[in-house]
């Protein structure tokens, strides 16, 4: 059973979530050209920030469980269902839009191929893409969601079983083993859909980086206890900005390499400082506008990648300079559609599901 706590948003994390979601959008604009020399050609590294934050929040959430009341199977299931619920309905709205956009781009689509894509797309809809189950991928960017959930499916029971052992033993071991394997055998953190013979690269990447996020949480808990002086807070703020700026500047021209692992380390340091609350930026970013940017970062992430693949098919003769404005406008409009539609559906969902329950299930008359 979890202790009841009031949830508060971290404005600094919301701000960086928005920044790095925009970087991912810019990175995928490289699909609009064969030259692959667009600005922020290495911005795929931004996804590492989201894995680390997800790992941190996973640890923070599980830490609120009362150990005496933990039932590993039940609480693992409830944790995963709660996590999936938080992704809905945005993920399904984006899937539907991506399905339509990609088939418009294909043009002469037969009924049989449309039905086949719809049926094989079921793995994508149920977050199983990174499991190895093959099917139509309506939203290529959604690999991250699948990898994160499948990794959590493994990590959450281990964490619930013994939090101290997981934090101090399993998280470091799994992080080092996963990232060490990728460094030695692949050499970078890119290509999430590359098959490694036993799993997708994205899944292994998720395991290692979620565990790093857990380690960040453990370190952050200790830093929060420190009574830092004004100078100490200024130094931490400089460190935080330096870490994020370093990753952003490096990603402007550099593609994937062994430096990816160094950038991941910089991200980890930045995440620890940002969550610690000691940074001078913490209070600066705690504003309604920044909270809103954090909320729309997920729709932004879900709204763009299918357009980058579709426009080169719809307008095969156009250059990157001609396609890019269309891509930006389409991403903005799709973000708005996903955000507003999801908001509306959340408003009517309780009444809708309550009605379905009353129609499908018998109720006892008392």
C-alpha cells in the first residue's frame, strides 16, 4: 500500500523535458533528406534524458510503498497498470493519426494490405514492439514507450522484492552490464530497433538507463539532506547548466559514438542536480507556463515522426528546405490535436466507462 502524498510538479524537469522533446523532433527531420547533415544530427541522445527521469520517478514512486504491506505480484501489476494509464489516451490517439498519415503517404493501398497492417499493428498498440513481435509500426517514435514498459516489467518486481538490495546491488550491476555490452559490441546508444540476437537494442538501453535513473534517485536523496550554502547552490546550478549545455552542444554536429556514454553520464549528473531542489533554477522554473510545457512534451514526442517519413513520399521531388516548414506545422497541429483530444476524452471517460459497466455487468439490488 502506498502512502498518500500530494503530487507536485518539478518545473525544471518540465522545462528540460520540453527542450529535449523539441530536440527529438529536430533530429527526426533528418528523415526528410538523404544527406543526413541537418542541425542537431546527434539529438537522438535526448531520449536518454527521458529514460533517466523515468527511472528516477519509478524509484521515487516505489519508495513510497510501505514495506510491510508489499505484495510483489499484486503491486507490480498495479504499478504497471498505473504507468500505462498515464500514457493513455495520448498513445492511442497518436497511433491512429500515424496509421492514417502513413497510409495516405503510401497512396495506392489495397484493402487487404490495410487490414493486414491494422491486425499486425496490435503489437504496437499493446506496447510490445520491443519484445520482438513484428507488425505495422504506426508511430516509429513509440519504440521508447515499449522499451520502457518492458524493462519496467522486469525491474519493478526486483525493486519491490528488496529495495535496498536493488538500489545498492541490482541497479548498478544491470546498468554496468547493459551499457557495457552496448559499448563493447555496438559502440553507441543509437538504433533502438537493431536486433542483438536476444533482444532489441532499445530494450537493453532501457534496462541500463532506467537503472541509472534509480541510482540517480538514491544519490539525490542524500544530496537533498545537505544544508548547502549560497555558494554551494550556485556551483550546483553551474554544474547543472554545464551538463545539459554540454549534451546539447555536442549533439549539434556529432552522430552516435562512444561519446554517447559520456553524454549519458552528463545527463545523469544533471538529473540528480535538477531533482535535488538545490539548484537556483528550481524556483525559477516553477511556473504555470513551464508546467504546461512539461505536459505537452509527451504529445510533442508522439506527434512528429510519422510526418517525417510521410512527407518524403507525398512530395518526393521537394528539398529539405521545402519540406521542413510543412513538417514543423504538421507537428504543431498534431500536438494540439493529441493534447486537446486526450483532455476531452479524460473528461468523458469516467461517465463512459461507468455506463459500460452498468450495461455489461449485473448489479445487485440492495
